[in-house]
C-alpha cells in the first residue's frame, strides 16, 4: 500500500507540474501576443500622425514605375500620382483621373472613411495609400495570434521602423511588411492586397508641397458628378 500511495502521489505531482507548465506557456503566449499588438498599435499612431503633415514623398514601385504622395494643410488635401493616373482628395471632392479624363465625386460625409475602392486603381499599379495601410494595421492589432517581427532601416536618408506581419486574419493582406519613418511617413510596403502585388519603397522626401500637385492634369476632361448644393 505505501508503495502504491507513493506512486500515486508522484503521478499526481507530475500532473500538477505539467498543468502549471501549461499555464505558464499560455501566459507567456498571451503576453507575447499583447506585446506584438502594442507594436502594431504604436505603428498605427506613428503613421496616423502623418495626416497633420505637409510633405512630398516619392516612391519606386515594383516593375519600374514611380509614384508620389503630396499632402498639404489648411485646407487638408492629398494627391496620389501613380503610373496610370492621379487621385486628388480634399474636403470638397474626390477626383480620380486616368487616360485624360477626371471624375469628381463628393467626399464621404461625417468623417467617414473613404470607400475601399477609392484606391483600387492605384493598387493595381503597385501603389498603396497610407489610409489602406492603417486599416490593415488596425485589423492586425486586434489579432493576438498574428506574428510580428520588428526591425529598423534607413530610407531616403530617414530612419524607419519596420514590422513584418504574418497570419493576419480578416484582412485584405494576410502577410505584409511595412516601414514608417520617424516623421510618420509611409516608408515601404510589401505584400499582396486584394490580389494586387505591392512593393513600394520611399526614394525621396521633402517637407513641402508644390501647389500644382493638387490640380487635374492639363487638358483632362473633367466630369463633375457631385449633386448641386
């Protein structure tokens, strides 16, 4: 009997140790997930800060194309130029230009996000907008199982913080890499977003915006589809 009781006690102790070990592993995994989410949330804050900047950022796209993001304040306005067109965003209108023609529509009201299709034409040329990257990062920040690997780099002479993200559920890109400069400007993005291959790298940055960046291309046919006030 004593030997039997000893063996039973030993088995019970082993089981308790194993259970304790499982709990520790689960706690460690949970802590790691929280830490990863914090890194993603910090990058969202960093990239969102660029909304208040005036700047011109030049990018090189996969396949040899180039793109430019120009932003100014008072009033806020942003221009995206990419190989197949131009997209102009203001508080008064959204203007999409391609093949010598521009279509003007009303901006979303009440501070709502732009429709997902707004940047579709740019994405097909290999360009991604900061707003789209922020949406992807927001989704990743809610996923405690996502893998996050941080690293640093230098882009166009500016320090940048980077995250390699993998296994993001419920997002238009499951695996992607994003870098943001210390100024809060999108530095690089690499991944497949809604079927479009994106590989965009910052090649130049200026804290200013030329006025001509916010006009439609010379000679373009403009169709205004906004409803009269």
